[in-house]
C-alpha cells in the first residue's frame, strides 16, 4: 500500500494528512504530535480515528497544517485522518461515522457588522 493523502478542514485551519504503514509516529509540521500540541486532550483528538478503528501504532502520519488556532488545527487533522482511514479500509467508515468524525463542522466565526460593536453585540442604546 502506498501513501494515502487527504485534507481535513475546521474553522480556518487546513490540514494535509499523509498516512502510510509504519510504527505509529505522528509528525505535525516537522514536530512530534506531543510537542506540537501541549495538552493531552488535543493529542487524544488526533489519535481518536486510530482508537475507534483499533489500529493504534500501525500507521505513520505526516501532517502539514496551517491557519486557525490549535483546537481548530487538531480537529482538522482528526478529520483528515478519518478520511484517510476510510480510504485504507471501507469498513472503518461504519466505526467513524457514528462519532461524527467524517462530518465537516461548518461553524465559522461570524463577521463583524457595521454600526455594531461585534458580530451581534451592539453599542449601548440611549433613549434620551
């Protein structure tokens, strides 16, 4: 099997994920996943597709990710990995889909409107 390439997106983050058979190394922007994401929660989010499909330590992952914050990047990587796992084995789709890992989360930051303080917050109204 050759390298599988997939793209995952979340908010303004875009992750290009490359999966190949290996020993379970996850490299993100030329750094180890634990070094790139400081918290265990974000590292768990990245490993979620492997945990659900029971393939921990079977694939090496290389990721190029840019844009957004660390949470958006982690979820973009998770989506890219989930898509790659589905291409590797079609049976994984049934394991990942109920957990919502194959659904693109379309929620984006709402834009600021003119004449308002923020997207929804308005300036203080004075009757008199």
